[in-house]
C-alpha cells in the first residue's frame, strides 16, 4: 500500500528471499507488517537516478528527504538510493524475461495527460512518456499479485478471489491479421507465445507506428479479464492469458480497488489459519456474487474513464484558437467504403476521414496541390488500399500511410462528443520520429506543484481563520459527520427494518 513521508503504516506484505545470482525464489513470507518509506519519489526522479543523471535543484526540492541537506550528504544518499533502485530494476528485468518466455504479451495503449493553464483552460494534450521505472514497479506488483494468488488458492481452494484472462476468440484477430498482412507480416494467433513472437517481429524500421498500431489492435482483440471465485470454475481456467501466469489476483492497490481489500482479508484469513482453524471470510457463493459485481463496476469504471478522456480531448479541440494547433499527422488504420479510419498518435485520437461527401463527390487535389476540393469521381476499396479516381488525379491511400489532417470535435445533446478529421491535401507524408517528451523535469509536473500549492493555501486559510470562520469553513468544505450523513441514516433504517419481523 502507499506510504508517505516517513510515517509508519500498517500493511499486509509479501517478502521474498531470492537467490543472489539467478533471482529464483528461495523462500516467501506473508503477514502483517508496519512499513515506513525511506524516500518519497515520483517516477521522473527515480528514472533520472537509474540513468545516473545529475538531478537538478528543482527535482531534488520535490524529494522531501533530500531537500535542505548539504550537497555532500545529498550525493552520498543518492549513491545508496541509486544502488537500490538499479538492483530492483535488474530483478524486474529478469522477472519480465521469464514471463516473456512463457508467452506474456506486451500490448500497447497511449495515454494522454491534460495540461491545465493558469486560467483553468486546457492548454495541451501531452502523451505520457513511458519510462523503464514504470515497468519496474508494474513487474514487482505483478510478482506480488501472482504469489498472493498462489497463497490464497492453496489455503482456500474453493473460495479465493482470483483474476483470470480467458483465451481470446480467434475471429477477433481478423483485423490484426489483415492489417499486418498489408505490410508483409504474418501474425500467428494460436497461442499467446506465438502471438508475442509475431508482434515482436512485425517491425517496420522506417515507421515505429506500424508496430504500435498492431499491438493496439491485438489489445482490442483480447477478451476481458474477470474476477472469479476458485470454486466456480475448473482449475484449468485459472490462467491469465496476457500475463502468462497460471494464477493471478489483485492485491497491491487496496487504496483504489475494492477487490484488493477482499484479497487482503482472504490473505489475512490464510495467514491466521496457519495457527488457528481455517475459515475463509467469504464462501464460494458469496464470492461469486461479489465477483460479478466487481466485474460490472470495473467495466463501468473503464467506460467512465474513456468518456472522461474523450470529453477533455473534445474540449481541447473545441477551444483551440489557432487553427494550426489542430493540424496533425495521422496514420491510416482502417478502410471504409466512403473513406478512412485514422489514428493520431500525438493526441491518442481515432476518428474517420471522409473521402466522399453526402452529394457523392470525392476528394481531389487543388491545382496547386496544397489543398483539396470535392468533385465528380469514384472511390474503390481494393485489397489494403482505397483508390480515389477523379477527373484530374488518381490517389492511393494504403494502410499505415501517414496523412495530414485537421481535427475538430463534434458535440451532440444526445450522445458523447466525437471527432472528425478533414483531409488537408491528397499527399501522403513520411513518418516522423516516435513521440517523446523532451525533458522530464520537465513534466515534473505542474500537477505536483498545483497540488502542493493547494495544500499550502488550505493550511494558510485554516491558520488565519478564527473559530467562527473555521466553523463556517467546516460546514462548507468539511467531511460529513458519520452520525448525520444520509448513508448513516439509511443504514440505521435498514437495521430497524431487519430487526422488526
């Protein structure tokens, strides 16, 4: 669980003793602990430490344990900290290699961060920079989740909460196979190991977006991972297809997922059962009902997250003042009878590009070649390309070609906002270099500064307020008291109704 600022916290922990050379597990221990973090780091600073970069004063100021000490002591601490993080990174690489050998999939998804300006307007959509330290933390969490799954399933074979990822349906891979074939790549989907190997080899050295899009298509072809009770399915269905693990659960994030809390309770019961009578907190039937509820809420949360991202993207494109800001390079990832489907890596947006309008006219280049107009002609889908034939040109648009588009948001009162891309010209362009974020101090995040500033501001308000003002502030912003909350009253009514029979 999360722990900040040298404050002690209770936790359920998994501790491993590893072989010093092979990192094989020699012994594992589960139990209640009190943890106290030595450092509070954010990802960019940890990555700089791993890469042995010299940390700027601004970055050091965001690490409370290093701020305000002498430079000599700071460097001494950084040497020790670097060894620990590098060792953890080395172990995570070995763990990842082992899962790769078993067929673990490296799937793709681009996340964008919304950059808010001083006037609370959306200034930019910035792709999140992937860092190796992200993978290190993720691999360690996967490792812990796997070992906790083994423990609770061993202790309660018929009533442990695990998470499985079923085999995908083969017909779901048809788009991936077709698109890969347009560039001469063969995708074998008979097993996760063969699929992973195919995706690793489907690389265009001149266009990194090809492999990125193929992995995104593989992600879309996957079935959904689900929670389940071990007493409700046969053991051969426990596996997690994407992670290439025979047992898996969610244990590492109890502050943000209810499923992890349930797993914590089951693990505590498993640990206690070693010295007491074995008794699971939930039976198989109760756990199965809870699993369906968790799966339903998880899907709803994913939909809400997607809707939130799309809303902010739409707000950004609606508020751009300079038209050039909405012009971007797009990659063709789908073909339609009336146009194309494109993906814009810069903003993580997928949207249609129409090559034929409602009047039946098709796009054709202007005489100077720098714009488009609509006129009589035909549009034909042939193999892996769309061909637009007009009186003055014949233009081929192939899968994974890059084109320039202008993005706009389309709002509706009856459904969520959508996006529309207009073709700027009839030319394809050479792929640009893969997106990267130049300087992580970069993104050290205005968000961190904003949160810290808000906390200081709130503390100052409370410090300056007299008792009467403080009472008013509590009424406006304070947490509802337990005995007066609506939830508490409903619970009391429920208890009364149950007691009167």
